[in-house]
């Protein structure tokens, strides 16, 4: 429904925090981990380990809807 791993791998933001990466590494099943790794480094490496700057994240659904306040700093 979302375009699969190829589409997800093209996403550069949001980059994960170290805590989020560690949580996933320690709690995913082997099958879940294989899928997660297929999404690429922007999903499997924490923000400070990425080589390029990460753009601010703005959540926008496929139909164009944005949650109220989603353009605010810190998202």
C-alpha cells in the first residue's frame, strides 16, 4: 500500500534516534529485521551516523492530509 521497500528507502527523513534504532535492533523478529534492513540506512542508522544532513520532517499522508501543527519545528 505504501510502495514497498524501494519507496521507503527513498525517504531521507525522519532519521531515527539512537534509542529508536537500539529498540528495533533488540526487539524485531528475524523476519521483521530483514524487512527493516531492506529499507536502507536512513531507517537503520541513527541520525548522527548518517553522512548527509537530514531535512526537517513534515508528515503528509498520500491523500495530502497533514495533521494540525505538523509544520511546526520539532516534527
